[in-house]
């Protein structure tokens, strides 16, 4: 099966900037073919240092949102020292994935459906075989984790806050 993911060049980066600014995250656009600072997986994947997201035009949008959601979901102590490796535990990684899907609905050229397709295409793995199946059938504990950390409300909408503790 052949598939392709949406790249940052395919969306209005102004919308992504506006979305992430609500969390205090800034974006630095790196020149084409230049190394991406803070990229854990290497180019063209997004990088994170402190509260800055580094992307290129060929960075997959799912990567930009995923790394941003790491910034949102990690505690303030780790965020203050963040450089490249977001770290985190199993629950936090699931929270990142869930929030990444949720925030996709806040970008005009994206949707949670497209985000889940891109996640599957890139190679995310879930127990039930797809991001959609996990999100719809197996993420109750993750939903609660995000509520407990005040990152989403009871209806699943973002609170536009960063995790503190």
C-alpha cells in the first residue's frame, strides 16, 4: 500500500503558528535542506528545543503536531530543560498521540481523520491496528489522563494550557 503524508508546505503555516501560540509555542522555519535543530528522528522530522518547534517545508504535519504535543504534555521541569529528546512515559506518549489527533481538527486544511491516516501511513503502531481504532475504541484511559492534567476538558476539547506537574 502506498501512501503519502501531508507536509508543512501543504498547509498555511500561519494557522499552525496561531494554534501553537495559544500554548506559548513558537515556530522556527528552517531553510530547505538545512539540518533541523532538535530533531530526534532526523530530517525532515520536526525538532524541539525549549518551547520552540523547528520545521522545514518538507516536515510532515503530523511530526510538527506530535513534537508540539510533547511540549504540551510534558511537565514544566522537563520542558525547561528540553532539547531534542522529549522523553516521557507510556501514558504521556499516548496523551501526545491523542492530543495530536484532537488538535488536527483546529487546522483548516487538516482534520482528525486525515491526521489518523497520516499517522498510520508514517508507521505509528497501535494495539488495534490503526490510529482510528485506538482513538475511537481504546483511548479512554488516555482521555482521562489528559483531563487529569487539565489538557482537555470533559468534552475532549483542548484547554489551551501546558501541563504543569
